């Protein structure tokens, strides 16, 4: 927790899961809560928001790489009531899940600061889900965000044995200080507190975070370049590729030339994607991420009905295996998928 002697320490709260962290953050905001979220986002967020719609929390999806559209949606929320009625949450997820889109955190925070200065009532708060870019890659609070959220289950824990969510509030912004007190009250009175064991396991994981992430980023970059040149792959989504539409932004806000251990790629059809996922041997088929093992999943089949995820997309979470072994595994799987494509089965 923060100290009066050191206001640079971000008040941080550990919850029993990432989604418990999200719901506690929403409960800490003053009603009415109006949320702007990415079009490409972890499906758990819109699923939870649908449940919360009955409690007055509304949301709109926006292309968070387009600052003009973000401004328009904030102003639409404001104009509907003539002022900021309650709380407007500008929710960033960068890189996004599963298309690896990169929002410009500093630009969005500057926009929000400009709009906040025009209104005395209500609050516009910037929240960054930085699960895919842990602190050794991106530090949103230093870029002006009010709140940063992590699923500690992923990179922070790092060993696929933790269920935990983390919320850190900025000690540098008015909104961050305001939220810290309110989140503390929500957690104290309502619960969703992480267990001592989960906290200890996460602290253990943090000791090797920078080493694991460096290896995962290096391998992800190598595999992204390999897949980008493969004849069976239509598109590769990874911020480190120069062809990525937000590569320049990623270079600015993702530190140390590290672009994350996550990537996704698209093949011709769902049938081919399933064949690739079924043919891997070193890589494991599972839906989590950020652990020591490399995982692959067909994203659309695990998302709720109405998902806009491309049917031929596969998501990779890179682990700590030898890069050559992973590349060889994908090479064989793509060859198998190619034979399936040619067959009449």
C-alpha cells in the first residue's frame, strides 16, 4: 500500500481472480458507469458487462487504435447528459486479445486529461489491462494511466498454478488516488481477496519474470517471422513485425525491444486451423497463457456465441522451450494441415 513518505508507490490490490479484480474496480466507480472498451478484447470482459448491464453499467466497443473514435464516444457519453454523469471508464487492452492490436496509452491518456479539464463534475478514468505486456515490457502508470490491471494467473505467476488478479492505482493522478481508497473499501467489505498461497506463488513468479519474458519475447519474434514467411499462413499478428499496423507505437511503449510472448496467426479456414492445432506435439493445446509451456488454441471455438474472432485464427502463448523445437513442431503441423486441405476427408 502507499505511504505518506513515498507517494511513488502504487497502491496495489490482489484479488481471487482477474475477473474479480474487474468487478471490484467497476464497483469502486461512482454510478452511473459508462465504459468504452476495445472491439478486440478478452471475451470475459464483455461477458461480465452483459451481466452488469442490469445494474446500470453500460458499455460500447470502439477501435482503441483510433483516437478520433475514442474522442467521439467519450463526447457522446458526455453529450447524452450534458456533463459527466458518474464515471466514464476508458478501458484499454494492449496488446489486445487475440489480434495483438496496440493502443497508444499516452495519447489516449492525454486525450482523457484534456476532456476532463473541461468538466468539473464526474470522472473520466483510464484503465489499462496490461496482462499481455507485464511490467518489464510496459508500465502504463508511467504513461499517464489511472489504473493498470493484470491477470496474475498469466505472466506474473508464470507457472500455470495461480488464480489471481491485480489492480494497481496511480499515486500520480487524482483518479488513481481516489480509486485506491474506494477499491480498498470494496475489497474490505465485499471480498474477493486472493489467498495467501496464491499471493506467495505470484511473488515467487515475479522473481523470474524478467528472465522468462525476455526468452518468451525472443522466441515469439523468431516464430512470428517464420510464420510470416510461410506459404500456408495468411496473416501473422505480432507487434514486433514491421508490417504490424501499430509497430511504431509498440516500439515506443514496449520497453527493451520486447514485443510480448503472444502472437496469433491465420490460416485459410477453421478446418485447417483445427488440423494445425491437432498436429502439434511439443506445443500443448490449452487456453491459458504466460506460463513456461507453449500453448496453442483455436480462439473462436472457445469464445461465446457471436464472437468476431476470425475462424482460421490460432493463438500462441510462447513458453520456454527451445525455439528450434517449436518451429519444427509448427512446420510439421502446417504440413499435416496442408495434406488435410488437399484431401477429400
